[in-house]
C-alpha cells in the first residue's frame, strides 16, 4: 500500500499535472516528493537495523499528510478548479486516500517506537523484512549496473547523510521560510 499511495499515484499525478500545465498541482506534488523522501531515508536506515529508522518511519506519514493539506494558496487554487475535471478530482481523491493511509501507517508504526531501544526484538524484526527485501533488490541492480557491492552499511551511511540533509532543509524551512511566507507555497 505504501508503494501505491506513497510512490505510484503521486508519480502518475505529477506527470499528469505537468503535462496539463497545472502549476498549483505540480507545486503540491513537488512539495509532497520533498517531504516524502523521509520514507526512503527510513528504508535505508532500517536496512542496516538502525534504530533511528523506526523514528523516521513513524514521522514520515505525519509529515506526508501535512504536506498535502498545509498550504492555504494551493488549497484555494484546488478548490477553484471545477470538481468534475479528472485531474483535480484525482488529486482530491488521492489526498484523502493518502491521509487515511497515513493515519493507519502512523498508528501501526507507533508500536515500533519501542524498537528504538531494542532493535533485535521479535516485533521489530517483522518491520525489517520490507527494507531487507528492498535492499536485496537494490543490491542485484547495483551489482548488475556497476559491478559493485551494495552493502547494508553503505545503505545506512547514505541514509544518515540523507537524514542530515533532510533535517537541515526542514530546519531552514521552519526557521526562515515559514516565518517569512507563512502557509503560502509560493515559489517553493
């Protein structure tokens, strides 16, 4: 479900919005992609059983939901579009479906916060199966394309680097842009 609501549909909607020239929807989906990258960072960290990956996996659906509803100007522009047109209707349906999925994901990942102290628990290992499967798939692709070794420590290192960049970008937005622009997406 995460792949459908978090990756597949937004990618199709972004391409559709771009082809139709709907700038407000392109901005909304671009902001969504920036915020939802925390989910990919979580996968990289959980590949090597890093405890912080459970925290980022808990926070990512909350941030994803807020990224599609937070912007006053984008919400007004979406409301001004005819509701019967296929693209605005699809965006509205996707936002609500993403919100429901995000609430479900947040409630499910809440139980994994105990894994911050003990990653080796039986409950935690069930949450590591998805990232392990993705890692083995990426390792095969990496080996085929580059002839290199995509190891779990390399994935965790890239996850930490990406997390630091994400935190710096989020802090810059919270401390500088939000006080200046408020809830206006503007030239994001």
